[in-house]
C-alpha cells in the first residue's frame, strides 16, 4: 500500500513539473512575441565623403581642414580633376562606403561653391560660400575636443519653407555625427548652429561651457563661446538627383559673382566714358571760343 502511495506522489509531481514547464515555455513564447513586435532602434550609419576640385586657394583648403576636424565621420579624398564630370562623384562615394558627399568647387580661384549631396539617389543642393573665416584666422577663445560629437541647432525659419525643411534634413544627415562612428569620442561639448537671414544660411560653431572661466568656483552657468569656423551659404538650386536631375528649387534672388564683377566693370567703364566725353567737350569749347586774327594783329603787322 505504501509503495502505491509513493508511486502516485511521484506521478503527481511529474505532472506538476510538466505543467510548470509548459507555463514557462508559454511565458517565454509570449516574451519573444513582445520582443519581436517591439520596433528595433534604427542605427545611424552616416559617412561623408569630403573632396574638392582643382584650383582651391589656401583659405578654401583651410576651411576643408576645419570641417574635417569637426566631423569625425568624414572620409577625405583627393581632388577631382574635371569639373564637368560630376557624375563620377556618386561612384567615388560608393567606393569609399559613404552615403553623403561634400564637394567644394572652386571657380576662377576666387569663387567657392559647395555641393551637399545624398548619394547615390539624391537630393543635392548647390550653394555659394561667402565670408569664410577659419579657426586659425579667427583666434577665438573657444575650444573643443577633437572627434567629439556636436549638437545641431536649426533656426525656426527652416520649418517655414519647403526648401528649408529639405535643407535641414540633409544637413542633419551630413553634420550629425553618429554615435557609432569609428573616430568619434563619447563627448558632446560644442554646438553647430544654422541660421537663416536674408535668404542665406549662416554657420557658426560654439563651445558649451558649464562654468564661467572668470569664476571657476562659482555656481554652474552654461555659456557659449565661439570656436570657428564661420561662413555663409547662399542656396542656388536644389536638384532631385545626385549632382543633377530635375530642379526642385531655384533661388530667384541669387546673382552669380561673375555677373556682379561684370556689372562693376561696366559701371567703371561708364565713368571712364563720361570723363572722356567731358574732356572732348572741354576741348571743343576751347576751340569754339578762339577768335580769328584780324588784319591789325601784331603777328600780321610786324610780319
């Protein structure tokens, strides 16, 4: 009788163990379903190809060096020989495993244009770069760790226009340093600001200081100190594709610097022509005021 009771207890314990095992398996399946249904966080995999054309000056080259120092996810490439074969740039970006491109195009050794492109399918923005001031030239007191990630600050005017929204999205991909970048440091100590004024994009770089340097033992007070570089971008045209395609936006207020220089030369030539016409008019008046010699003139009487 005792052996029968023991056998019944053993069978009951086995059944309980099976039920518990099934419950645990069901709970694990439910947890797996919840994990699978939860959205996976998107990884920010952005790499930027940085290159220029032939004919850049020392100021343009120093600006590229400053941008390379600010963005640790940038891959710098050699200069592009031809300015007319821009269709090769998406292939270069693909070879360098980059999905963004910053291409500086120099014209006449004095005009600088910037192509900001999302490769290989676009869009792309062509901008005119003005008022360039590099870090070494400014000699600001601000400083930041090389390779650190920076915050991006956009003016609210970007959200008021369609081209502003597109430019903001493209700049976020290019200037936003991903946390998994190979050369990026796990620090955020500077902020990149983009402001729109007079239909131009003004770029500034500031250091974030949590204490006043004049009062190191005082209370924490967040301030901004400019580091550099600084420059102004004038959007010219936005294309649908990479370095070409249908025109999405065209700036009607943009006038090329070559046209401005031509108009200045024309104004100077007008001044020259006015001065020459005045000289001819003066000489003509002098000739007209001369009186003819009469018969009693000294030169004729004592000839």
